[in-house]
């Protein structure tokens, strides 16, 4: 898969959309990767838009054929997300690098990247997964509408070679996509990087807000938390929304 083609585009609506079109046309092989300099409709979680800075962001989608059962979709997600996080962690020993449930990359308490995995299920078969990554790399600043965004450069003062970084991350994605590790081990690695694990976090359902202590993520992708009254709850993605809190000095 590492020897598969890399398609480089200047501007596209979404690298994930492009990848899906290739799959629908039966023109996609495992490992095929789509890279763009910019996106006009970059995809985030739950229909949100990922905003990139042309030339400063790593925007790519990798097509794979998962080896896992359909029931192990979140374990697959965990493997890929951990693989990307591990590559970034090796770039700087001083970074506090975590994964915010379910698959945002957090560096020093701010969001540096997001991963969106879209699956193709045909009948009872999980035929393809498109692993989309949007990573803030060489941005020096963000506008006031993105107070919790950050980049690799902001956290290091260094400028990174996008092609070199793409190569490193892509290789690890392809290895993770063929992981033979037990699900329990994959989840252990994921939970070891889980953002705010053991800490209190503010959540909302767009009506009420409440605090809960983050315990871990289950193999089915549910976030396990403890409420202030001691009750253990499990949230599916989108059921409880994360509230970013501005730190005060």
C-alpha cells in the first residue's frame, strides 16, 4: 500500500469527497492518497467545516481496506488516531499531546488537527475506509473566531516540511490500518492519550450544561464519565457536546 499513488491537487472541495468518488467509480486501490493544498468544503465531525490555511495545512485522505470486522470500527479509528498522534509526539518532547474524544489532536490544550474516517459498507462487508486528516502545521496565528486552535509551528517556533510530514504520517496510517493488535491493547493506547482523562470537563446537550469526570473510552466508542452525583454514564458521539473553557491566569 505504501507504493500506491499519491494524487496531489491544488484546490478541491474535500479530499474525502474526492476519495469517495474514486471508490464509487471502482478506481481506488488500497493506500491511494489524495492531498490538497487547500479545500473549499473541508469536512469536520458531525457536518462541521474544517477551515484550512492554503499552503500551511496538511490536508489528505488515505483509502484503505480494513481488516477488522464491522463491529470493530471504533478500534480501527483508535488505531489510526493513535498512530497519527505518535508521529506528532516524536516531533517535540515538550508537547503535551492528547486525543480529544473521539479523534481530535490536541497539543498543549488546543486543537491542532482533526480526523474524519468515512466508511463504505456494501452488504455485510466493510469494503473501504477513507481516513481524512486536517492538520494545522505552519500557521503563525488564528483569527479570534478560533480561540482554541493551534498549529505545530505555534507550539515549536519551527516551520515544517509538509511533504516530509505527510510521508511519515501516511506510512503510520497504513501500518495502523492493518493492525493485528487485540482490541483491548488498541483501546489501552488510545485511552493513554485521552484528553482530560481523570479530570472534570464541561458538557452540553445544547440545552443544559453539566460537569463530568472523564474515565475512559469503551471499544464501542462510547465515552465513559462519572457525574458529580457519582453516577456512571456513557455518551455516544454527538449525544454530549464538549464545551471549551477559556483558561484564566
